[in-house]
């Protein structure tokens, strides 16, 4: 696991407000800047709508240029420009290369791109993770940031960056070790860190 050292930066008033609100609500935040211009951000565990609010304050507090994906039909007028402005990337799942291929193409076309993905794909309990984030990181040859909203210690963080080996069992074991002890708002809804099959 790679943990780059963080550097002091001058924050805008808006960033200070966002981080101040996190602190006011009892949250501690940790952010280590990305080591490369492109990558995937794994966000786990995710069991509550409150995660979104805490995550948005963190994103703007650290000026994290993370984007997210949604089906292309959600980007029609009048919401399309707003969603794009908020970091949305439209994906047409009907295309031959599918979602993974479309995102890998997007990585190749851009000089910088970080996409945040919740591997559970739902706020309800699931007995496996969706493997999309893993396949994207391998196919695009980019690192993965390990992000966490830990309600046990009230810490939101991105502090570790990894490159997957392609050995899914070995990589999942590493992820289980990293997330061990970190808890969602509703721990009973946390998804099991394994892929289907």
C-alpha cells in the first residue's frame, strides 16, 4: 500500500467552510493527494444517504476533482449540464464495449480523471461487491484510492493508494485488511468484500 506524504496548501474560504462544517459535526478528515493524475476512488462502506452529505463536504473541502458515472439518459436537458458540472460522466451501456470499455476509453482520452465508485452498488446489504472498479483499474492501468467514511471513529479519509495485481483473491484480501474495523452508519448493511462467484 502506498501512502504518499501530504503537503500543506492554502485553502479558499469555501474549502474552509466545508471542512469547518465537517469538524462542527464531529468529523475528522484525512486527505493524501493522489500520486498520479488518473485513478479510481473506492468508497466503502456506503449504507446511508448521510454518506453523500459528508462526502460532498469532503470533496469540496479538499478540492477533490472526483467524478462519478450514471446512465446517459439521466443527462438530458435540462439536468444534463448541471449533472456534468457536478462531475457526472454519462455512460451509454448499450454500446458494444459496455460500461467498462467506455470508461477505459474515457481514461485514455483525458489527461486527468479520478472516478469515485461505491463497490456495493446499493445502500442495502449485499453478499458481494460489484467488480467494475477493479476491472476498470486494471484495464486502464491506474491506481485505486481507498476512501472510507468510518462512523466508528467519525473519520472520512483517502489516505492510501494501491495498484491491483490482477490476482483478485490477493487484492481482495488486501482490501479486507484495510477496511477491517471501519464501520458504516448502519453496519448490518455493509456489503461483504468479495466478488460474485
